C-alpha cells in the first residue's frame, strides 16, 4: 500500500483552548440548578462583573431557549450554554 502524499503546503498543528464556566448540569442549555453553590464560574472576568444572585436563582434549571434576553444568566456571555440542543445567539 502506498504512503499518502502530504499536502503541498503543510499546516502546523495548533491547540485551542476556550474557557467555559463550570456547569452543574453538563452544559445542556439550561441555567445551573444551584447557581449559589457553583461559584467556580466567578473566576471568569465577565461573569464576576455581571453576577446577580437574585437573577441566577430565579431562573435556575430553566432552558436558555425560553428565557428572555434580560432573564438569561450572566454565563451566557461566556458560553455557558455551548452544548445546548438549540441554536442560540448572544451579543455581548
């Protein structure tokens, strides 16, 4: 069997790292079930600046797909929904 021919221009391999906030339900497109107990996400700058205990708790466990933009938890700004089973657009 012949060895494959490499491409004419070799592309270097790259590693990408994208921080996402910790999620207590597996990044399934819902707000955390217990946001007051999930403080690790506060290490991300945007979340720590926008955190609102009342808002986070009021919408715990709800799908981002059904929350109005003003009701969404601050982790939306840091991709806290990235594995949700729906399309989602957020402007920061």
